[in-house]
């Protein structure tokens, strides 16, 4: 490591500690969503032709992020790992990415971890082996005391809303409710009770890496009043100092919830 890099690292550490002190007593989000973007561009930027190296490096960052969330007091973390649109990627890349996701789920659920893992998405669009690994992770961690970690795999925001409405209609059909009766009583919260995140608080903060400033269908329903933080950093290079900056940005805002 060169002298210039050592100086840069020391300054970053000092700044990181300063940010952490500034956040003492600040308003901290209960639920943080993360769009972990830029893995492929990170790999290409350092001259790697196989973008799976970027996905793997990005996966290695997840445990660090969850540790930072634990330190901050975040109780729910939702990670956007694979969208329904991503399923159209070339087969070699998709196969490698699914294997990485399976490895992440297995790692987060191994003995000694405190997090509760929950899969959210449409399992019918995923390979059976991926669904099995995600289900096993849920079963192995359901009684753990730590934060809830939602793994959004095979996830699409519009599909989630459609699935929620479908589930709602099926529930009322089973009860014998007529369509006219349902129309008369239907409220927003009735649909929310059928979302993948039912029982959880809506995200207070969503972080997206890589410089893109769009949601890509992530938690469309739940983010009606969410604060957003966009950073140019590619996900594999995301650091604790970048996370603390996002928390500082969030704590400085006056949330109006549409009022």
C-alpha cells in the first residue's frame, strides 16, 4: 500500500468516526432497503470479463452491511438481490448469480448468525433448488433474535401488488364475500396485509448505489413515503462511511409523510 493510500485511509477513518458521533441520538430508520447496484460495472472497471466476480464481491459486502445496520439499530433490512427483469440475463450469468444468492442465504442462516432471513418474491419464477435454499434459510432462522433480513429474489414491485390483490380476492372468495361487498369495504390497508412485507414497517430509507437514480420496481407500494439516498459508489466498493453518510442524510430530513 502506498503512502498516499495510507493517508487516505487514515482520513477516511477519522471522518467515519466523526459521522458516527454526529449520529448519536439522531433519528435512525427502522427499515432500510438497499438496491445493491453496480456489480457488473465494478467488474468491468477493473478489467474483469466475467461479471460473476462482481456479483461475488458484492455478495461479500452483505455481512458488513448487516453489521453496520445492527450497530445503528436498524431492525429490518431489505436487499434487492434479483428482480424479475434480471431473469432475462444470459444463462451463464444468471446461473452464477443464482448460485451466489443461494450461498448468501446459506451463509446468513448458518449457526452463530443472529438475523432472521425472509425470502420475498415470486418463487414460481425461480429454480426449485434456489427456492429450497431460501425456504431452508427461513426455517433455520425464524426464532433468531436479530434484525429481519428480507432477500428480494425473483422480485418485481408490480408483481407483488398483483399477487397481493390476487391473495386478497382469493381470501374473500373463500369467505363467500361477493365482489360488490368487497368493493364497498376495500381499504388500502387490506391490500397491504397481503404484501410480501406484511407485518413489517414500511422502509424509512432506501439506498441505491452506482449512481442510478431510479427504483427499478423496488417496493413500489411500500415506498410511498420513503426517503431515498443515491450514491455514485458501486456496490462492491460501498463502505461503512458511505452507509453513515446515508444515515446522516436521512436524519437531517424533516419527514412529512405527504402532509
